[in-house]
DNA sequence: CTGAAAGCGCTTACAG
DNA sequence: CTGAAAGCGCTTACAG
C-alpha cells in the first residue's frame, strides 16, 4: 500500500542501499544519483517507515518521558522545557503518565523498549523512586528528575530545595525577623525534606540559639490553613512563616486574613515554587521561583550528553531557585537598608483558547 | 545483548512462534506450555522490542499528538484529557509541537509514519489548517481538534463557540441588558469567528432591531483594554461587554476599573473559556467554561472508533461550554427573578512539586 | 496445539 | 561509488 524504499529504488533505477544512503546522507553517493533518488522520493511522497528504521539502526530518535501524573502547571512546564530541547535536536517525545503507582510505572518503563533511545523519569515519592531500581534496564540511558536514585548510579537533575530554603531564611532574617516558623511538606517527598533541611541549617547558622519551629503540612492549601491556625494558637506566635510550597503559604495567608492579622504588618509569609497564583493573591506572595521548564531542558541535555561524561555514575545537576520578593513580607525591620526589590516578571497570560 | 524472543524460545524449548502466541494471547497455546513460556520470559526479564513488533504487526499502539505549541493551561489540559483515555486503552502518546509553522507541522506529521496508528492534530489558524491537506497521508487515521478541515473529510472535535456565545448573550439579555457590545478575536481564527457569529445571531434573535456592536481584538489582554477604551469613548457606552475570550474580558475589567466604572454596577463584563485567572480577578468573571480535557478525550475516542462509524467523512463532535455566573455580571435588571447562580467549582490548586 | 518460513521495511558491513 | 545479502526482532498465514 504505502510507498516503501523498494518503490523508490525501482523507480530511480538503483538499489535500496543507495536510496537509503542518499536519503540519510550516510555513506557516499554520486551527486547525480543522489539528486535523482531524492527527486523520485519526493515525487512518490515517500516517507521512511520509522519502526523499520528503528529496528535495523537501533536508534529511535525518540526519548521517553515517564511522569507520575499529568496534572497542573508543574508538568506542563516540564514537558514544555523538554519539548523545546527535543525539537532543537530533532527528537520526539513519548509521553507516559504513570499515575504514581509503582506497578504502572514499571509497565510504562517496560513498554519503552524499542521505542526510545533513553528516558527521563520523575518519581518524587520514596516508593516510586525505590521501585525504579528493578524497572530501569541498565542498558537504557536514563536521567532522573526530582528523584532520589535508589542506587546512586543514574544522573539526575533536581531543584536545589536546600539552597533555596536557606536563601529564603537568610532573606527573612536580613529583613529583621527572628521568630521564623516553617510549614513542612510530606515526609515521603524528597523535595519537601530538602527544604526543611535548608530551613533548619540556615536558622542555626543565621540565628544561633533560636530554636526552629516546624508545623507539619502536606503541600496542600488546606494543610497550610491548619498549620497557620496551630501557629497562632501557640504561646508565642512567630513573626514570619515560611511554607515549604506556595499552596501552603497561600493557606497561611487565608488563615491570617481570617484571624484578622495583617500581612506583612503583623506576620510575614513566604512560599516556595512561584506558582502562577503566587503573584495574584493579596498580598502577593514572596517566594522562591523555580524554573521548571529549565529543569526539563536540563534533564534532556544531560541525557543527550555523550557517554563517559554524563553517563558517569551519579552526575547531578541542580536548578537554583530565585528569590522573588513581593508584598507578603515586604518589610524591613532591620537597621540596614535593603537591596532593591526583585521585579516579579509576571508571565503573560496566553491569548488563545 | 538484550534478551530477545529467541532466547526465551530456546530456554523454554519451543519455537519463537509459540513464545509470541503465549505472550500476546493470540492463537492457541497449551496451558502448560504457555505457563512455562511466561515463566521463562519473566525469569529472563524479557520485554518485547516494540519496533520489531510494530514492523511486523503494523500496529504501534501509539497515537501521535501534533499541536501548534506547548504553552499554557490549554495544552496541558488537552494533553491530560488525551492521556487519560490513552492510558485506559493501553496506548502511548507521541507528542509533537509544531510551533505554528506550516513547514514544521508537515515535518512533524511525516515523522509519524511507522510510529503511530493515528494522529490527533490541532491547527487552529487558517494557514495551519490549509497546509494540513497535503501533509495528512490519506491512509493515516486522524482527528482534527479545533481545526477546520480544509477538505471536509476528516472527523473533528471542537468547542461549540457558536452555541456558547448564543448562551451568553441570552443570559445577558435575560439579566436585563440591552446594549451588549462584543470584543472579537483574531479574524483568522476559527473559534473566534464562531463566537462572533453566535453573538450576532443571538442578538438578532433576542433583541430584534438592536444593532450589534463589535470591537476588534486579538485574544490578548491588551487588546481587551484597548477595545474597552474605545467602547467608553463612544457616544453611547454599552451596558454590557462580552469578550470572545477571558484574557480580553480581563483587559476590559482593568480598563473599566481605571476609568472609575463599577463592574457590574455600571457595566457588566463576560468572557469565554474560564481560564484559572477568571475566578481570581475582581470582580470574578462570568464566562463560558470549556472543558478542554474532555475535548482531548473526545478526540481520541473518536479516533479509536471502528472504521465505518467515525471514519465516515466529516464526523463532528462538539463540546458544549457551560455558563458560569460570577460577580462581573451578577445582576438582574429584568423584572423576572433569576434562577439560582451556578456554583463555580474552583479547580483545586495542586500541592506538588 | 505447534513449528518452519516468509515477510514487515529498513540499515549496514562486505565486496567489488 | 554501488549492489547483493544478511540481519534487526518480531508476527502470521500455512501446514501438519
């Protein structure tokens, strides 16, 4: 039915080998012959069959992307970043959402054999990360995203949650805050733990002797509300709350508004991620911006790096989040003048449906 | 290197044909043999090579998704909807963003040969839609999304912009508005035209004799601001403005706020799409909600329909948008009491990174 | 129920 | 520079 390389060969009066060479630019072909072949191919509207090509050349020019989920801004940004690099290198993207379940993740990864040249995998929970060990064929190049490698031999990229949290605490301290509470994320989440660790370490470094105060949360807005309520109920409410992500920080804002507290007048609030909502709430949220698209792009670049460099075990690239100062803790209690505020370059709303 | 079907056959003491049958569940295999084969396959950690499978079976169990872009909520929702159906049917998704350019779209479509069993294509501009004619191999099943089929023979799905616009105008009229202006979208965009057409027709039907008033826009917020300004400068400012999408409606809100007009007190504003921002602006925006994930899901279901039903030329499925009444035109000038307001089921903010 | 064999559409050493 | 041939790893009539 469809036109194959044989048809082109016959029509051009050459062997299929020559057609293959002419089309792929591999091996040498007499200029006149090449031109004739290309002409015929074009006339016949010939397109190589990719499965056949993949089978014999053992390259698919496709990379697999295995994600826990396809919900929300985080994943769309990640995909966009990966897609951008992929396009630039003529690669295709095979997308698979594993839905968090370890079994499904395994199936998704298995189905990649013979379909992709490498995979980008994100399994942010401990369970997902652990199950990776058995699923990832050792021969398949892979880069982990926001995922702790159970065996420590895969290259990975992630957000520097530790450094980001330290930077935020430093900022709060520099603004004059002394009683800085932290609302943590889920304990089985790597990022959440890194941010907590950053908070603790920087607090110890910047305000030695001041005890940390941590209220548990689960990254959801509601848990931020509950944490804020508990903080207010305590004997000595903090003068600043740093939440492990924006969703919880926004929960804090709501709780404080309800309690009649002025933010940042009575209490400052800071988040992490810079989700689109962050700049829209009142007051707008001070937060650490994470460039998610860059995270994806970085992962793919690492995957594409020639073996021996990136393939070296455990290479790690980390994306540094950026402090974005907005109204929710726009305040200076300290004697020294503050540096200029960072402008929040608001992402433009897209004009499409 | 990797273990193949031959290895399994040898180890199990059967032919490769039997291994193939046992694994695929096609053709009959003695239960005892099947079990032995499956055992060996498991023990050897055998995974079929998909390219080989695709080449001989002529099925890839993959569907291609060709989009103009990967930016923003619209595409992430679309992908999510498609992905959901795909997962349910054991299909993979090959993602390609054509970046609006007709040439790139052609390349993307070509590269799909031998990689997918069918494609979902979105080319919302006239140029993109036109160029589709030459790129789509007639043998490749395809469903168009939000795209006018240049040849009218492909099944397609789209948003019922016409019906949605009529519903909104009907709502505005029922609320007592009489001078309803419309801010239109780009003239080369199919959706934009449908919404405009709905506005005109419903106005003619509901308020016979009242002349339509259309200010051009381009779907961007700024163009909404400009359109609103022009409307206010006219001799008889309208008492309601219906913008062809939310971004422009939000532009109108800003312009009116700046001009010192109360919304909805002095003038009502309505949009289309229900983007996440719509419920966060002040006042919250009355709009037509489009279920984009469902649009994607619907497209894939249509693609998967057995030939003869969906493959019938020009089958069309249309997603009906839903009226969401919020503060921006929460008002009743009419003598009759209004029905209960639609609750705005706000999408929950995700709690991850 | 099972196997031998052809074939899917390419690429790639190997000769010439 | 070019062609004949083997081979990539499967599936699928075709016999038995």
